[in-house]
């Protein structure tokens, strides 16, 4: 019986949470509004905290499905890649003055902190997992 690596656990747990959060997010806001003057109209806060709209929900679902698909064979690469993505999104979100990334995705400080945590967890899980690359031959 083999045990799951930290990357596999990250991909499975975070992937499932992101898919569920994306689906629930549509109950709060399903508007695919590009906004005006840098501020998105018709957005709502998921659980009263996290800013969402249709685009944000779709991104959560897609990233979650990617993580779930990679949980078996490419978990380390997926955890490192998604971890880096979320770290970049977090920094970008903290810098963005309009609280909108690319004029499509609403973010707030709570989103940015969550993205930072997800990014750091992904990088840590990937780094703590063994590489599945070819092993060097013994001399």
C-alpha cells in the first residue's frame, strides 16, 4: 500500500475545494461582466468575504479540475505550477488598485491572502514530494 505524497494530497484536496467553491460561487454571482471604470458591477462576496463573479467561478472550477486530473501522475508539477500561479495572483492582487485583475476577475484583500496561502501550500507540497523523473544509474 503506497502513501500519498504531499503534492497528491494538495491536488486532491485543493482541487476538490476549488471545484466546489466555483460551483457555489455561481449562486452568489453568475454575471460575466467586464465592468466599467475598472470596477466590476454585479459582483458579490462568496460567504460574505471573497469577491466572485462568473469569470472568477470558472477559473476556480478549471484550476480545481486541473489539480484533480493531475493528482495521480503529475501531482508534483501541478502543485508547483498552481502554487506559483496563485503566488503571482496574490502579489498582483495586492498591487492592483482597482481590485480587478485583467478587468475581469474581482479580488479583495481576503482573496489575496487566500491566494497567498494556496500558493505557498502548493509550492511547499511540490517541494516536499519526490520527483518522479528518471533515477540516476548506480556506478
